[in-house]
C-alpha cells in the first residue's frame, strides 16, 4: 500500500488473484500490485491494514461512515435485531415503518418511500418510477455525476481525454465494454450550472423527459456544487415541462445536513435517493418522494414493479434505525461539520505555507480540494485544476498514515469520530507530504 514493505498485503493479493479478476471484489479497490489495500480492522476514524499500518481515514468507504467505524450504538442494535428477530423472512416487519418515519421526520419532501440495498438499486428504482409516472423515456444527467453501476448510468463525460481548449463537449463514453449502445438512447447529458444547455435540451426533447437526475453537490466530482439559481432553474423547468426532478443524495443524504442537500438549498425534489450515511456502513438504501408518484409502484401492467429478496432486511433496517435516530437526536452532524472545518483550516495553512493556490469546495462534511485559483463550477472546469499535484500529495499522505482516495474527484469524508484526531499531527504530516509532492512535481 505504501512505500513501507507490505508482505502480508502482497501475499493476500497474490492469493486473491487466483480467485477474483484483478484480485479484488470491486475493480476500484485495485490500486496496483504494490498499493492495493487489505484491511485488518477498523475503529472510529482509523483503519489498520494487514501489515499493521494505521491510517486516519478520510475515505470512509466512499462515504457511508458518518459516526465512525464500529460504532457500538449502531452495532448493538443490529446484534439485538438479528439475534431476537433474524435477518430476513421475506415478510414485512415493524421496522419498515419505523425507519420510514425517521426518514420522513428528517426529510420533509418524502411522503412515501421504498427501501433498497445499494445506491445503484435506489437510483434504478427512482428512475423506473419516474418513467412509469410520466410515461416518458428520457433522463437528463449532469457531467461529472455518478449514479451507480447499471448500464444506463454507466456512460460518462470523458473529461480525462477531453481537450480543454476546444468548445466541443467531452465525449460521452461507456464505463467499459459489455454496455449496450442502446442503453444510452434515452440519456441526455448537460454540464452543471449551464442554463443554456438545460434550456436547449428541454426545447429539443422536453416532451419526452421523464426526469432530471442530479447530485446537487457532486460527491463524485470534488464536491463541485450547483448554484442556488441552477437548482431553482431545474425545479422550474421540471415543473413547466411536467418532468420530475430526482436528487441523488446517496452521498449527501444524512451527511451534509440532517435533511441532506435539499435542506441546504431549501428546494425540494420529486424523488430522492438515499444510501451511504443512512446506515453508518451497513448496506441500506431508499428512494422516495411525492405520494402520488410513489403510489405508481403497484402490481399489474399499469404499476411500476419494485422489490427484491433482501429489501428491508433486518440488518439494514436496524442499522438505519439506530443511525438515523442518532443523527436526529444528537449533535453528531454539528460535530462532523466542526471536524471538517478544523481539518480544512489546517490543510489550508499547509497549502498557503507553500504558496499553493487552492480552493475548498462543498460542505464541511464532504469537502473537495482543488489546486487552482477558482472553485470549479462544473466538471470541465475541474480539468483546469492541478489534479496531478493533488494525487502526488495524496499518495504521500497515504504513505504517512492518512488514507484518502488519490483522486481529487473524490471528496474528503468526515465522520463524528474525527473529533478525536490529533490536528497538529495532521498538519505536520500534510506539511511533509506536500514538501515531497512539490519536489517530485518539479522533477517531472
Ligand atoms: C451519488 C451516487 N449515486 C449512486 C451511487 C451508487 O451507490 P452504490 O455503490 O451503493 O451502488 C453512488 C456511489 O458512490 C453515488 O455516489
């Protein structure tokens, strides 16, 4: 994983290669033969790898950990539920409505909802429901957004291979092979915060747009955020064209505010997707919104089909109940925000010390770092930031015991347990990581 010898991790990867493609269970976990991480234990804000190196973790499993790893307040409720009731029965339980009520308490735009097991499933359910309700086909997505790994959402604006000096839009490319060309037939892609592009797409195909799907703060693109005006324009244009507005809050939900992104903007979606923070690391998700839209879910040829063997299982829902109760009744999110602010302050000091122009983007609970003179307004702008210096800096941090995704498109995730970290150590570590990064950068 790091420059330190990692004999145990190397051994585990070698064995895993004989069982799984790339030796990993998710391709994004493969960081190369000498850098792929195998975790031995987690607690609070710390992970320990199989070679006993400890890291303060700002990756937090791509965002689900909001309280801290192995939070006993959540784990004990899960253990109680599965030992007293069981894991699944293929029937309903009391927990279904208990968790739904908690979500509705925190998110006033949710009138009815359904559960799912992952963010991908929640998005799929929301999109299908929107199509069923409107009887339309097209889905508008935003460049740089990510909505999970199912065919239709596996088309990305290929900014990596795009020439920033051209006026042409980046190519919309598949995430790989195996994705049928036909799966993008109903997809329309627009840049964030670009009203002209939004109007153009609605003028062209507005009559067939079922929904706009957006991460208003792009948790997969350095926390670049929609402006208030843009979100209002999305709301207005959806209403005018009788299309639905779907906010994908898989990363922001129950993290950036108790009521997610929509509480921050004060503008509400027709349908919303949730996952990650709602279970503090247990696999649980949901989608929901207006009652008349959600009630399209029903049997028969006029109903939208939704379900699944593991939907609303006891592990997922007991974890969600415990996590959401804590988020509702305690100051956990205020602590997360305070932690995020303190960490940005220390990092800002380090960047300024070296005279590096930098901007933080997004909320304190999930902030992006961009090396450059302005906050990117969309994915194309991100290309103008010095992401190579960032990656250099990130790998040096990892070497020194600070875990994060070495790509500036992935934000820093903050949890309640970060309140216990040593900020002086963080600052000193970041200082030496940046010193090394600058030297390597210069040498290139
Ligand atoms: C905004 C957003 N939507 C959907 C997903 C897919 O979620 P999952 O990985 O749980 O399927 C992700 C995953 O990172 C996400 O960030």
